[in-house]
C-alpha cells in the first residue's frame, strides 16, 4: 500500500485529496460550491451547452406604450457574476457542436420552406419545377482516394512514373479516416495555382452560371433574354462544401417561379426536365477569365466534369428519396462543415511564418502558401488572397440564397427570441435595453459541465427521435 497516495484510499480529508486532483476537477468543485451555481447551470442549459458562450451585462425593460406600465424588467445585477451567457452562434461543428446543430436546423427550415412552403412562402411552390444541383471544381492533379477493402486507390497495370519520378498510380487501400485521401500523388505535378485561382473566382463563376442559365432558358423557350423576367424568376439556395482535396464544390436547390416570385405560377412551357437541360448546358459552357499575370499566364476558370442534377419530385438519388425533407436535410448537413474538415484552419493567418508552422497537412499548407505568394502580385490584389489564405482562397459564405427563395436566418432568430421572451403579438409595447460585452468562453470546469449538458440534450433528442420513429 506504500505506493498508493494516502488521500485516494484512506479517510483523508478533502484538503488532503485536492493535491491529487486535476485542475479541471478542482475547478468543478469550486463551481459546485459557488452560491449561484444552480442559477448558472440553468443559464448554461438555456444556451444548450454552448462551448464558447458570450457573456453580456445589462438590462431590458418592457412597458406599455400608452400608460408606461412596466410589464417586465430583467437585469443581470443579481445573476451569477453579474452577467448572462448567450450562444456564440458558431456554425462550425468543430468549434461549437450545440450551436452548429441549431444553425443546421435553421438551414433545414430555410431550404425546406423554399420547397414545401411555409415561413412566408406560399404552398404552391410544391408544384414549381425544382432541381438539386451539384457543381464541382475541375481536377488539378491526381490525388489519393478513400477506398474500401475490395479496391485500391489508383490501380495501374503497367505502372509508370510522372515527370518528377514518382509513381502515377497507387496500389494501396486508404480508409476514409486516414490521412492519405485528398493528398496529391505528386505535389510537384499538382496545379496549386489553378486550385487557388479557382477558389478566388468561384463566386464569379456561380454568378456567370446563373446568368448563363437564364440565357439558356430564354433560348430554349424561343424568347428574347431581355423579356425572360416578364415570364420567369429563378430562385436558389446554395451551400459550399470542402472536399478532402481541399477544393470547394456547391450543392444548390434551383426553383423556377412566376415573374412575381414564389407566389406566382411559372409559365407552362417550363417543367423539371426543361430546367434540368438548361442547367447542364449552362454549367458546360460557363467560364470566368482570371486576371492575367506573367507568373501564371492565361487562366480560364470552369466547372469540373462532374455535374449532377436531380429532379425534386420523389425519385431516388444516392439511395434516398428526393423529397423536400430529404433535400433540406442533405443541404443542411454540409452547413456545419468548414475548411478545417479538409485539414485547414478556421482562423486567419497574418504572416507567412504562421503558414509554415500551421498544424495542417503538407497539401493544405502548400495551398495556403500559394495564396500568400500570389497575393503579393498587384494583378491579383482584387482577389484578396492573403486575407483568405486560411480558407485556401475561397471567400464566399457557407450558405447563399436568392432574395425571394424563402425566409432568412434573421427572421428565424427573431421569431425564436420573441417566443422565448413571451412577447409575441405585443405590438403596443416599448422596450428599453442596454447591454455590453463582458467576456466569453469557459473555465476548464465550466467547459466540462457544459459538455455534459450538451451530451444530455443530444441523448434526449435521439431518444425522442427513436420514440417517434417507433410510433
């Protein structure tokens, strides 16, 4: 028994045991014995166990506009620490799983409302032509692929070497969770400049695709492009996803409406097949010219050869049903991902040294370094490659949509806030509020408790979902 610490197995006092506790355990003990612990725990539950809450201090007073009668007053004066935690609202799952879950739910509602109606969108959109489109980046060089046990990465019967003396094939099998998938077979052969410029101009390429889609529809219908708006309006919702190779591709829902938007019926000459053909034609012909540089030469930015278009009318894709619910779930699951899922960074870099020592794989580091070098050239100044080196040159939003597609994140959050404050329908009230930022984040003990709260809520959701499925 001489090798066993006395405080662990004997009747030692709490003070004698504490030296053998970790800093997190000591912090949890401190929290539990704080006078306002129960109230603090209720606050953390209200944030869903947010991993990086923002703390605010201030007050809110709601009173009747006519009489000045105070209906409700809230102040953080008597709260633990004189502050109140609110969600960080980070959409990235790696940064905050509870908030990313809520963000994915809002994305689901936005996409689904544009397909089934609701949230201010007329139910008639269910009968409008709609397609699910996937547009990818072109190939910039062969990369290792994730394979199962029955196939190899890149089989080559006769072998062969690239100009730099490396094999052009790969006889190995790479699990999806290994580090090999996405990395180039030969980094010297890989077109890092083309990859970075494609990211920098992907937004313009999407805008060119939308313009080309309208031209294709007008041409196929036999009407002038300038008069297409008198008969038709296109709406879309698009999400960007990083592949293993660090290249972005887009998943988009495109819907054809009448000239007044979702509440108007589209013209009789357009149907789902008509829209699908126009999408293929526009994606195959659209391009953007990159700024010319003597260092990179002429560069034409185009879509990759893999273009998938699925009509949203109850058919199958990848083993699932193409229904509004399935498509909304398919789109929303990508909103919580970021460049970190491809091995990159979620925060900006400010010096080249930060790139050199960044905790990323060599392929991602080479892409970031290419952004940094090209960003120093005056002809690429407008592309802002250095400020966006951490996203490999891509500076678009995770989700973009046309104005008339459906509701917005802000509207969904406003409804949720009004519901939480129990003031829905109170149009004859005035609100006086003053809030200030006083901090963010958790101590080690707070983080441990918040993680337990998040886990408990997740288990409760899964149990509820299983019960509903069984019923």
